[in-house]
């Protein structure tokens, strides 16, 4: 607003001929037409004199480029006006239109909706007041007011003159335009143009505006011919003792569009020069303030949307290299090993640790027939469990867990503060990561399954591998024991020790196997003395205790049982070292295939893909690039400062060129 120069604001009643005056200035019909009020938005009209033979227009807001058809311009203006909802009646958002022609002067005009004197049934009651408020907003500003009035209507009823007088009582910046001069008596017209009744410092101009369809057919000088004929007729009818004529250039009131163009150009130029005396120091202060802000806040650092995106991509590549370095073979092995350890623990619980009681398990361990008096021999159960493990989809599960781990690390990388403002970009990068990994998923799974295929038929375990498996089994069972101890502590919290002990003692004789089932009144034949929530906790406590007893027993066996210490020959009676040694073999083999078939390719492709997707989808056009950079508030402020500095320097350069 501080740099805003005055414009010419065109106001008038709906039937005053305001649109005809503007079209006569341009020489083409381009404004919306209709029975009811069509202008619902201000039209900021910039006339630009150029040497092109063909006139054309541009809508900067729409970005459609050069439009040579004025019928198309009229259609666009009509559509933009009709797009205003009926409930709003009027929109304050202006339509920007630039018209280039060799027949127009350099002018900046604002066409406002016409004043309503008498509302019709189909017009909202608030419409009249809203139009008046909108016009008041524009004419209050230090703009030149072009008050268009019909000469055949009493000027006392001219809403445009009344409104301009409220904000410009002396008429210092108001030009009166009287239309339909050919419809009134010459003497009366002469009095109106002299401003005897309503004087204006800038005076009045009389015009005769024919429909532009007719005027365009006659040529650009059609209105001049009409005005000249009117002037001649008026001169003949003037009293002989009147020494004031209506001829242009005689110092008398002006007639015709040519006079109007000259007056508008002269008045607007004078007001702009007058404003320059105030504007130049103001712009100079703003420029110095912006330069200081640019130096202090941003250290004179140049930034653009393109450079910001490039810096962001470079930072992402650096972070990704760090992710790739920290997600090496050891980290991949840990992810795969963890999932296989959990799977193996479930297998042991399902097939080897289902003892009715701890005493049964102890007796079975001491017997010569093996585990729990099973109908299968220990060797058969070992073989069955081995096949169940190796044929359980290890390849798919291993690749899936690595993919999820890598996606998690990429997501963690994108939690960096530099990516916080860019939700769409983060989503795009994660989606691209998924697509890259998915591209290699099936092939990598097949390679892993092929690599571990020999272990589905035969597993050899050396003494060293047995020791490694035994240590791994001990570590896993100890971790499971600690987890169950924590679960047991949670179950006991909130219930007194006496109540818990009594509830478990009441349940214990009723069942000897897991899982426990809460007996009903009919089954128990007696009243249950405790609340259901207490009984549920008691049942779960007994199950956890029995599982803990099994784990403690197996841990003692792993540490000291001859079957567990003698080596692979004791696998049937001590299966844990065998299975965990096998799990380590499967892990190492799977990791090697995953590294070769998927991760190496992904690490090579990701940086190039990052360049492509960010450049094309986020910075494909200057508008997209600017919008992306503006998502970062700090960068947006920096860019605004740079742009403000550029504009102020350009404005200052042009203002200095204008000064004498």
C-alpha cells in the first residue's frame, strides 16, 4: 500500500452509461452485459499503449497469456462475475485485466459496480448498501474519481456526484463525465459542462457514446465524428452574445472521448508526480529497512525456491548415506535374527514345552524314552520341528522385516526439522521408498528361499556351532523369563497377596493342565468366592508361573545337563542349541542374499530417484517450486525479504529516472 500510486476510479449509476464510456476509451466492447446488474467484482483495468497493430488483453490472475478476441475477454469477465455466489452479492476481490492497444493511453482504471437507485424484486435488500460500501472504500483512497452521470437526469439525483462530494467536498480529484449529451437542450448542456450547479475543480467532460458494435464498425474515429457534428449543431444554437464556445482547446468545457483521454492522462500524471514527492522518501526508507533486515537476519545470503529445494535434496542424500552406513550387515542380521528367535520360541512352546505339570516334565527328562512319554521318538520330533522351521516362509518373513526396518529408518530420517514443514514431500519420499523396495521384494524372497533350501533336508552342527546355539538359546530363554517376571509383577499389582494366594489355591485343585478354564457353577458344584476379575488374574498368574517353571527347568538343563553339553549328539533330548544354531545359519544365509539382491540396488537407486521425484513432482513449475519453498515459514520470510528488496530496488530505480 505504501507504494501504491493513484488510479482512476469509475463510479456511476447502473443506467448512467459508465460501461459505454470505458468501452469508448478502449475502442472495443469487452465489459459484461445483462438485464440485471452483471458487475459483481471490481475490475482493475490497466490500459497500456503499445505499437502492435492488433489490440489484445491479458488476465494475470488466470495466466492464459495473450487474448486477441474481445468477445472472449467479455465472456471471461462475465463468467468471473457470475461466479460470485448470489448470497454474497458483491465480492471485494478484484479482477485484473490488462489491455494493450495503439489507440489507448497509459491509464490505470477501476470499474466498480453501478449504484442502485431503485431495487428490483430479484435483487437482495443488502445489495444496494454493499455496492455503496465497496465504492466508498475505493473513492476514500487518494484516487482520481471519474463520476459518470447521465446529462438527461437531474444532477441533484446523481449518486456518483453525491458519493464523490462526501469524500472530496471541493472536487479537487473528481472529474465529471456527462453522457447522453445529445438528449438535452444545448443551453442546459452548456451550463452543466461549466459546472455552475455542481462545480468541480477538474471540471466536466461531455460525451456521446454510441454502442460499440456500431462504433467499431465505423472505426476508431466514429465518436470524434459524432462529437464534431454535435459541437457544430450546438454552436449554431448558442446565443450570439455568448462569447464561450464548445470547441475543444478554446478553454471552454470539453467534449468528446479525445478530450476525456487527454484530461485523464494529464490529471493522472499530475497526481502521480505529486505523489512522487511523498512516495520517494517513503520508498527510500523501506529500502533501507529491508536492506538492514536482509543483512542482519539473513547475512546477505541469497536464496531462491530452486536453491532451497537443491539444498534440501543434498541434505536428504547426506542423511541417507548415514542411514545406509548405520544399516549395514550387522544391523540387518540383528533384525532377521530377532524375528527368527521369536518364531523359534513359539515353536518350542508349542511342540516341546507343553508339559502337563513341571513334575511330569522332570520325570520325562529323566526317563529313557525321551520327552513326556510322547508317541513320537525324540529324533522324529526333532526332524518334524526342523522342517516346520525351515519351511515356515523364512525368506518372506526375513525380507519383510528388513523392508519394515529400512522404512522405519527412512521415516526417522524424515523426522529431521528440515522436513517438518513438508508433509507432502515426506509422504512422497516414503511412498517412493516403498515402491523401490517392492520392485525387488519378490526376487529377493526367491533368492533367500533358494539359498536356505539345503537346510530343509539336512542340518549339520559343529561343536562350535553347537556352543553358539547353546549360548543363544540361553540368552533368549533368559530374556523370556525376565519378560514373564515383569508380567507376573503386573498381575499381582492392585490385588493383595492374601487374596491372590487364596484365589490360586481355590483354582489349583480344579485343573491340572493348561490352558486353565474357569469352572462354571454347574461344573464346580459350588459358589465361586471371588470376583471374576480376581479369578481371571489368578488363572493368568498360574499359567505364567507354570511357564516360568518350565523356562527355569530348561535353563538349568542348558547350563548343566549332559544332553546339552555333549554336543549335537544330544539334540533329541536338548533341542534348543540345535534350533538356535540352525536359526543362526538361516539368518546368515538370508542376510547375504538380502544384502546382494535388494539393499545394494536400493542404496544405489534411492539418491537418483530422490532427485527425480522432488524435481518433477514438487518443483515441476515455478509456481509449484515457490509453493513448496513457502511451506517453510523461515524460508518463506527469507524469500519475501529477497523479493521485497528486489522490487524496492527496481521501484527506486524507476522513480529516480522519473524525477527531473
